[in-house]
C-alpha cells in the first residue's frame, strides 16, 4: 500500500514539474515577443532616417526578426501538435474515410453490374415447358420459351402453336387465355424467372418446374411429400367461367406471391 502511494506521489510530482516547465516556456516566449514589440515601437518613435537606404535596413531587420520568431515558435507548435497526432495503435476503420468510401462504392457498383449481367444471362436461357390445352380434356404439348418471358408472352407463343388445330384458340385474345399451374392461375404479368428464383410453390406442386416429373426417391414412402410437377393447363377464360364450380376448375385460385403453401394437396389431371 505504501509503495502504491509513493508511486502515485511520484507521478503527480512529475506531472506538476512538467506543467511548471510548460508555463515557464510559455512565459519566456511571451516576454520575448514583448521585447520585439518594444523594439519596433522605438524604431517608429525615432522617425525616418536621413539615409536613403534606411527603409531597406529597417525592412531587412523586421524580416530577420520575424524569421527568428518563427524559428522559436516552430518547436512549440510541433510540441502542441504532437499531442493530437494520429496514434497508429488506435483502431480508426470506423471513422469516415473518403478514399475508402469511394473504393467501397466502386466495389458495390462492380458487384451490382456483375449481378445484373448474370441475371440477364439467366433470363435469356431457353426453357422447355410441358403444358396441356384444357377444354374438358387434356391436349399435351411442349413449347420452348425464355426464362425471362412473362406468362402473357408464353400464352401468345402457345396461341401461335395451337392456332392450326383449335379454332377457338386462333380467334381468342391472349387476355382471354389463362395459365393454370399446380391449381393456381398465374397472372399474365409474372415471369417464369420470378417463379424460378423464388422457388414458388402451388397447391399441388412446385411452380418452378415446368416439365412433368416425379421424385422417385419418395414414391415408396407415402409419409414423405413428393416433389411432383404436373403439366400446367392453358384454358380459355370463357370455359373457366362456365366450369369453375366443377372439378378441377373448382380447385383453382389466383396466384398470390405472399401466400405460402406448407404442404401440397392431391388433385387429378
């Protein structure tokens, strides 16, 4: 305990001596400044010299005095600035840094541009879709579109494909055609890309598979949900309005991206 007290006293004494030394240096600097001021006043009181080069002499003397003052003040400035200099041992990464922020912004823009290019490439990839034109019976077909195509663009391609076989399709408008996938009517503005990247689910199967397949690993176990994909149906709106109270149309409802189907329910093709 005594040792700690003595150590504390030594620290306090050292601090006190340092403060006194700083005060002494400041006082000496102030006195020196006052002496220079007094000298300048005396020169002005004496009046102009008769020598033509007296002004030059006074000017040179003033410049010399100012240079000497700056030399004396420089160590004091360095001493003061030294207290507030950057400590290399202190973590400063959280402080604002224009250069670092500019680099981070450039990196974000580079990654964003790279991501957009990647998504654009994915949207242009071909997608083969198995569908069934439904008029009370199924007429299965396969068509190829792009992953980025909307449902409206898909239905327009289907209409062109079926026009020679079904007169009612040839005369119908795209707005009057419906695409029903896993018992959900997918609105025209949605794209296959959206369904794929969101891994959207319907009432009776995944909305991001467009071929017809079944997960063979789960066939033997009825307790495990099957990853089964059914052919989507292309239906005339007029037919749907007439038969929406009859199975399978009675099961259909509008697709809502915010609604989650936790389990699939069985339906018939």
